[in-house]
């Protein structure tokens, strides 16, 4: 009986704790949400006397992190601080205390304790990285009233759920300048992402300077590549933010660029290798039967690996269909000689050779889940992109790999280039509900959001990564029970604008593109369209990878639109509320949007047209027709048969893709139409 009472008390205490955290998450816009937070009644006033004191061994990371904190705090509050740099071993307003300076790896302790009272703030951590994470949380806690800015008095005990919380940026399909990389690294640090996976080579370009094989940048990069000094600079910049950098050189497939420079490494003789201009999976593949292939890769890796001090090195290994292998008699003989039954076993042979090369260089091989085969050493890291729980026979599995003793990282469900909603990504958990023992659980390192760049340029990449990746970062950091979507959206809207303070362009560049489309006319009407349209999803925009080339225009209406169209989210919710309860408030909310959109075509029609604007005319016209009929129907509780026909035709047109986008209020409009048809007089 006592045991039952104790269990019930524990459950009650746990429920009370969760309820308290939920209440605070409605009050504070923290992301990722911390492990434990306790609120007190006082406030710490932010004024010109605020100081930051570092009370531990000098760390360049903490020094620079404290300076960044002070600059961002001053900009956010407008307070003119008397001391703009941290001091050492003094009693400061904000005291930073840590035990060790960390070497970034999987063992890095990122936990911290943040305590805010009316008179002082203490951030204590086991490592200097924990201090950086605590400073980001403190900055997010900045509050204000009509007279002052302040920090609320809270105590936060925080630590990440997963040790690998990554973002992959592909710079091969579309090259991303250093400034783009650095502003995204700062954004990553602000939401506690700790791994930057740099996809540096693919069919469309080789982006690293090689002094051993200079034709790689001379012939295979279109002149767009990073010098070795630039790479060192980015790695050091990331290290100061507490972010590890994992390079990827994708082999043996995705090798068009490499083979453009060194065709003698290819699997098909007398083939005209060239940099690929389209997207997709292509046949050029390194020849695994030639010893010169391994000599080339060993020399290249020996040159490249010192630029990246992290233990892990990604070799890709994905999407090799083996078409050129099948057409090569020498490769067929090689397979027979080594008793390799098929191309899958041949690639395993290749991967094992690379694993040994990298091991000599002090690196651990990491690859996409195609590398998971019975003979692959368990020292390899399996990067799962095709499913968290598929069988090994179906191409690899995060869970199966973990059970077999491999370290694993999940990206399936976090492919942000697919333009799916933040709710979709937020619902994906690296482990899910599958039961693992302690040893197996330790093998699941975490996850990575992946930004493939076939359809993004430096102008649009931020809007494809952010703000959704901040919510994914929460999935990697916070406890599993932090999953309320509405609460996440509420906090994310605040975090999104704070990310813009770091120089991201995910908000402002929408209007830059719309002004370009209109040739600098009034963009109000097309702004309203962009707020209800989203780019076509799951690669439908670039059918078969041949609609766009790498140098095509990406300054179009679809590029101004983003996932989670802001007005659509609100309108769809308002319509749902209205259909449940037709009170004055719900009706007014729906009508406010309908009236605005009913007038869209009146404004759009005043614009001087051009070929880019012409593609939006039917969208504007039919939106206005549908909303005008619905507005009149709701206000007058009557709808004529002719109006119903116009409404039906307009909605049918709005269901069709337009300018590589989809109108994401269509279902709500159709639900309103059905309601009016059923409930209002003819």
C-alpha cells in the first residue's frame, strides 16, 4: 500500500512539474525550451551599470561570447552600457563561472545553471561551452514594460537531450559565400545547434581549394570555392560559437565535378565528364577497381583533414546506382576477383578502404545510410536519411544501426528543403516510441536538419532554413515531452524576429524579391498573395530536376514564398473556430481576411504588368472572386446560384499550382463555401 501511495505521489508531482513548465512556456519565449525552469517574483533591471565578469580561466570562446552578448543586449534594449567588455574576477552584474575549457567533441558538457535575482545573475557550468548556451538563454529572457528592460528572476537548470544537433548546408549545387555561412553559424548558436555539416562537393561543383590537385578548383568549381585559409577561418569562427564542423566529400557517386577535373578516375572510358547544371542523380562514379582512385583520395584526404579538427569526416556514399560500373568490363573482373556479388558489395569494399585511410588520419568515417552493410566496421557513423525505422534490407535504419552497435544520426524527417511545415518537422523524434536499452540509446547521437541547395541562392537560403530549424533545434535539445505545437508556434514567432537581429535575411528578402518582380511598384497586393502561398513541396517545384539549371533565376514569386505561410496559418485556424461557433468574434475574424482578399485584384490590377507579374493575375482575380462571394454570403446570410457557381469555379482554379506555388487557404475557403451552401438561403 505504501508503494502505491509513493508512486501516486511521484506521478502527481511529475504532473504538477509539467503543468508548471507549460504555464511558463506560455509566458516566456525560450527556444529550445530548457530542462527545468523555476520562477520567482523579483526582476533584474537592465541599466547602464550592467557588467559581465568572467570568474574562471580565460577562454577565447567566453570572452568573445560575452562581447557578443553585450552588443546584442545593448542593441535590443537601447541601453548605453558604461562597460562594453567583460571584466575578470570582479563582482559583476552577470558572473560567468566554469570549470574547464572544452575541446569540442561528443563528450563536451553543455549543461549550465542560470540564476537571476534582483541584484545579480550567475551562470555556472562545467565547461565554457555551457556558459555560451546559458548566455543565449539569458538573452532570450530579455523583457520590458513601458519604462524599463529587465530579466525576470528565474532559475534554469538546463542540458541537451542529444549530443549531435546539426544543420547541413549544401554549398555545391549553389555556392554560399562566407558571409552566408557565418550568419547561419551565429543563428545556429543562438538556438544551441552544435554541429555544422558542410556538404562541400557534388556533381555541380567541388568547393575546396586543393594544392595537391589544383584542377579541382580550376576546372570543377566555376571559380566558386573556399580557399584553405577561408575554411580555417570558418572552422575557428564556429569553434568560438561552440559548433563543430564536419566536412563532406561525397564519393563514389555524385562525382561529376571531381571527374571533370580528373577523368582518369572515372568508371566509364571516353566519357565527356562535365560539371552538372541540373539537379538529380547522375551516373558518373569513381572507379573502385583502380588503385589510383584510392591514392587520389588518400592524398586529398591527407591534405583536407587537417583543416577540420573534428574527429568525424563524412564521405557521402549515397545514391550510387552503379550504371557506369555495370558498363565496365574491368570492374566486372575486379568484382569476380574479390568475390563481390553485386554493386552493393563493391561499394562496401570501397567504403572499407576509405575507412582505413581515414582511420590512419585519425578520423571516423561517417556516411549516408547506404553504407550500412554487414561488413562495415561499427566505427562508422550511419547518417540515416531514408527512415528512422526501416529494415536494413531497405537501405539502412537508425534504430537497426544502433542495435548493431553503430553510432547513428537522423536526418529523415528533417529535410527542410522539401518545404514542409514546421509542424511536420517538430513531430519527428530521433528515437520515437521505440524501446532501446541503455547501450543502444547511447548510439543514437541525435539529428541534423538538411539544407540541400538545388533551389536556393544566397538571397533565399535563410528563408528556407529559418525559422523552422529553430523548432528542430528544440526537438534535439529539449525533453521529449516538449511538443505542444501551438505553444511552439507562439514562441517561434518571437524567436524568428530575434534571429533577424543576427543578420539573417529570412524575413526581409521576401519583399526584396517582390519589389524586383514588380519593378519597384507598390507590393501590397503581391505581399498578401505571398502570405497565403507556399512553394510546391517535396521537389514538385523542379520536376525531374530539369526545370531549373544551377544558373536559372531564383528571384521569382515562389522564392518570395516560404513554408508556413503566415496569413494562411492564422486564417485556417480562424475558419476552424468559425465553423465550430458562429459568434460575433469568430465571424469578425474571418470577415477581416475575406474583405482584405476580396480587394486584392483591385490593387493588383493597378500595377504595370510584366511577364513575372502576369503569372499571378489569375491567382489574384480568383482569390478576390471567392472571397467576395464568401464575404457577401456570410454578411447577408444568402447566396445565389450564380454566385455559388462563381465561387466553385474560383476555388477550383485556386487549387491548381501557380508560379511553382500552392495556395494553402484553399481547404478553408472550400469549407466556408460548403457551410454557406448548406446554411444560407438561395
